[in-house]
C-alpha cells in the first residue's frame, strides 16, 4: 500500500483492549495508530489536536454511547470514518450507524485476522477515487467494504455455546480449567476443552499447566485480549 498511512484513533474504555487494538492496527501495513482514548471526551480532545482518518470506536463508553459520539463529531465538522467495535448485536443500532459514518462493525470477541480483514477492505474502499466508468465500478467500490461470509465454526461447536464459554472465561479473571468452564456453562469437560482450545487457536486465550494438584496437572485457560 503506497501513500500516506491511514491514521487511526482507538476509542476503547478497557485499557487492556485499547492497547491490544493499537497493537493490531500497527501490524497492518498502511495504517498507523495516532492515539487512544478511553472516553468520548478524550476522543473529542484527541480529534481537535490530531488529524484522524478512521475511528476504531467502542460503542459502550463510560460517558457517552458511541453512536451519540459519532453524531456529535459529525455536527462539529469531524469527518473521520468509523469502524464500530462492540458486543452489541442490535441490528437497529447497525442501521443507525450507517448514517453516521460507520463503515464496518466488528463484534467482540475478535481476532487480529478479523480486524486486519476489515482494515484492508476499508483501505481498498478508500483508494477508490475518480469518476466511475459505470455501475459495475460503483458496485466494486462498495463491495470492498463487505466482509466475506462468516468463517465456518469447527465441526461440533456452536456460536451460542462459544459465547457462553467466552463470557465465563472473561469473567474468571485469573483463569479457569476445562472442568471449571464445564461447571459454569453446563457442558462436559471434554466439550469445554474443545471450545477453550478454539479460543487459544484464535489468539483470544492462553493455556498453562495448573500445578499444586495431585496427579497430572490440568491446563488452566486465561482470557488474554481484554476484548
């Protein structure tokens, strides 16, 4: 990717998640994280002093909803595009965001690969300049923003159960074993371990042996992204 890098402001109230998102942005060629903000007020101040092309915006901030912030920024003359980062799945919110410059949504929890795909597609869309030769070229420009179909879950795993395992692991803080997750979610230990290993493969969890128990140590899993 040539030319000036696309300048990204990360707006995320969770400091661990904010650091992770800044790191993710920095790993995508053609993008640079120019700062991070943990509240809507901090985001406004950052935009007043730093040119920004794209907001990576958490919708649930402590002082304002992300869409309300986007609306106020538009009214104040800020024209940065927005990739919304959220655990909310309300399609009414998605529709509202379209009119406020939200070009993509990324649902938590997500991996670096997911965000990289959204950023690369945004860069392709942004690179579309000049006059279109016809409808096909307009369609191609808009298609750049569309994410591919969702990746298939590993056989035997389901999205609702994965969400419950994710919540249990995130809320545990210090981590859980497969046995602990099984009890919290209401599934077998073997099934729990399959979901936990899927999260490890996705880069969202880490595992380590849990010592201090009789016999072979059981693996403990810990949420690592803060998302």
